[in-house]
C-alpha cells in the first residue's frame, strides 16, 4: 500500500466537510464581532482567530478538491450584513470565542481520531495546537477582565472513601447524597453550553427576518432556559453556584448582522453538539435525578432538532454531506 497516495475514507471526507461548513459559519460570526469590538485586547484575539481559519480553510479546500469532491458552499460574505447597530457587547464576543474554541478542540480531536493519512493527521495536529493556543488566550483575557467564572470549589477529605450504600444513587428521596466532582464536570459544561444557546437564541430572534425562523428561535430559547433551570436546581440543592447568564450582553438592536440561514444553522449546530455533552453527562451520572434530567434534556433536544431540520430543508439551507454510493441505482444504469 502506497501510504503517500491514499484516497480519503468516508470518515475522513466527512470530517473535512464538517470542518469546512462549521468553520465558515464561525468565521462569519467572528468577522462580524471583529468589526464591532472596541476593546483592543479582545480585537487582537479575534484577528488571530480570523487569520488562523483563513490558513486552515485553504488546506481544507486542497484536501477536498484533490480527491475530486466538490467544496461545500458553507457560509460566505453573503451571510454577513455589516453596518447596523451592534448586537453584542465586547465581553460577550470574548465569551463566544471561548465557547466556540471548546467546540473546535473537540471537533479537531474527533477528526484526528478517524484520520489515517499522515497529511491529515499533521493538519489536525496543527488545528488542535491552534485551538489550544486560542483556548489559553481567551481564558487568560477573561480572567484578566474578571469575567471568567470558575467551577465550584471543593474542600479535600482526609482519606479516600468507598461507596457503601445503595442510597448513593438516590437524588430524590430520603438520604440523597451530594453531587460528586465527576458529576459536576458535565453539569457545569452543559450549563455553559445551554447559556450560550439561550443567549444566541434571544439575540437572533430579535433580528430574524422571517416569522418561521423567529418562532423557532423563541422556542429554542425557552427550551434552553428550561434545561438551565433543571440543572441549576440540582446545583442549588447542594448550595453550589452556577455559571452567570449573558442575556444582558445582548443589545436591543433589531438590525440583523447575519442571514436567517446562518442564524438557524448556528443554533442547530449548538443543539447537535449539546447532545454529545448530554450523553456524556448521562453516562457519568450516578444519581436518579441527574439521570432523569439528562434523559428529558436529550429527548427535548431531539424534538427541537427535528423542527430545525424541517425548516432548514424547506428553505434549501441544509447542504448534503457526501453520500455512500447507491449500488442498486448504479446497477440499474447498465
């Protein structure tokens, strides 16, 4: 086997396709935020993010075209409307970049794990390094500005302990125990993602051009809020703090900076990514109330995602990823 001339596998073209579409979406948002940010330290990080993706985009196109696949349309300047009243504050823009960098880290790691070709592995290694650099930069600046909320602090026990009672799983009745540190990892992560989805849903619903999209965004905001309330209630039972909300970082502007296609796709992307985090939370949960909450959240998100899919398809906004060959249809052609 010629290791230097391997064709792309289905998994490899799938990750390249997804990286391109999701990357161009985020890039359009980053370019808008860069145009409105006043704080020079935040503006500099966004400039780095835009330059980094510009470099990655060229390589993605090369990989896709060299194997004869069509380059996705993704999102372009036509999805960006500059010049209106600003929709977000500077600090929200920085928080947005931080959260989307976390998504990028997960995406690059997944892409690397299914890549066989050395040039692809080297590329995703580079993307991962870029994302880690951005992760450090956003955290450092958020800490510097006093806008990074750390997860709850625990106080150390004197000795290691073992689970000794079936009550350990009881989150509803009787002797329901406190949350474990491993459970809080997923709760905190899911709260942060839901808070981002809620805030963007509020902002996008203010500026959406069509009633159908506006109604969906309003519904998605309510769903995200319900999920935030459910997880926050569990944290509050143990007198633990929850991440701050960002609704007040959205202005009252009704000037749309983005196309309805981009805004709807963005919310769908967040919901689809959230299902991964909800599933991880469910797998690590050892309390019945947590298990029930995650199961309900996953079901709600599936139902909303179905509505999202229908709207995207009806408006011809959803690009089709590369498909497996239809052998029956090929045979009929002979």
